[in-house]
C-alpha cells in the first residue's frame, strides 16, 4: 500500500532538461518557431495498471496545465481508475498509431492534425489521449467509409456496449477533465475522438 505522503511526492512536474530533450528531440519534438521546450513540463505520476498494480507513468504537457493534469491523475489514481500504459510517445518514435494501438496514454507530440496542415493541440501539450485503443477516433467520410484510429480500436466504435476503459459522460476521467475546463472529443459533431481531452489556454 502506497502511503498518502509518498503518493503526494510521486506526482510532480519538472522542466525539460538536456537528458530528456535528447530523448524526445527528432521524435515528439523538433525545433520550431511555435513551441519551445520551455513551454513544456515533464510529469511523473502514479497510475493503476490493468492488472491492479501501481506503476510510475510519464507525460509531457504544456506548463500552463501541468498542475491541473497532476491533480486529475492523482484523483484517478486514488480512485483506482485503470490506465493500461503511460509512457512518452517517443517510445513509439512519436508514431501516433503505434502508441494508440498499444493503448498508451500520452499528451505532447509536435504534429499536425491528421489530414491537415494545422497543428494539433498535442503540439502545444494541451491535449491528452487516454486509453486510446478503447476510445478511438472515429470519422465517417464522404463515401460512407468509417475511419477508426487506432485501427485495432474498431471493435469499440459502438459506444452503447459496455467494456473496460470506456470513456463516456458517466466516467470519472470525463468528469474530472471537464470540471477542470477541458473539452472532450466525444462531444464533437463532425467526428468523435473519445480518447481526447484538450484545453484552451488562451
């Protein structure tokens, strides 16, 4: 059993140091004129894995939301909310599909929105994808084809079904993120991104 004092010490944020920059440079981060590493914070947090054991996770977010994210994930941990994996997307060479397919919860990744030249909120560290395999991005295109990302999340498109890791309006993560001012992609009209919570820091 992890003591309350230790739990509080194991949820923390640091600046991006040279060692971490070496890990992410060329993957989730590339030098650019929009997002500087000084805009980002590196978080270490505890989470409950799918096996019920405690793990140490890591995430990079915008410094403006670091405290909010730490508070949300500490509450998730205290309520034994299951998260299968939480490693930097650089573990997957910043390949979004690979990270999502592995059900990895992540945040910062300097990249455009799929099919667009506009930067994703992930590029600013202002979006988090939670348990993405079970909460996929779903969009129906003009020919009636349904795009599902990750592809191995297609079994979880039907949100009327009950299954582990499902995010809906009754879910604790949904409640905590939206109470903290985040927008949920499951509420979007043109597409659904059930894994996605983003914050408008402007």
